[in-house]
C-alpha cells in the first residue's frame, strides 16, 4: 500500500510544521515541532513546548515519536503505520 506524506516547507505562527499523509484510503494530520534551536514560532501553545534537542512528531494530535533529525520524521511515521 502506498504512503504519501506532504509537509509544509515552513512552520506556522505556533512553530509547528503542518502536513497531511495518506496511506491507501486512510488520511492523517501530521504536526512536527522543531527543537528549540530551530523553533521560529511567534506563540507557544500551552503543553506544546519545543524540546531542547528533539523533533516531536504528532499524528492526529497524539505524540508518537521524538527524533534527533528532521530527516527521521517520515521514517517514524512509517514505523507508526506498521504498528497499527
């Protein structure tokens, strides 16, 4: 089954990089919070603070992974799909 992931190139005002993913007929909302050193938001949402070193991956509002490299975000999403 094919998986397509599309992330916006830049974060929004809350510092999240938003995106969508499709796995066959399934649709997911993906949000990625950059680490503090790369966070560029104007506002911080309560309970959603950037981590000192980790990229935080949220799928449909639930935190599913923390990774050290942005390039690992898509691999962690694939791992999430395998565990469903």
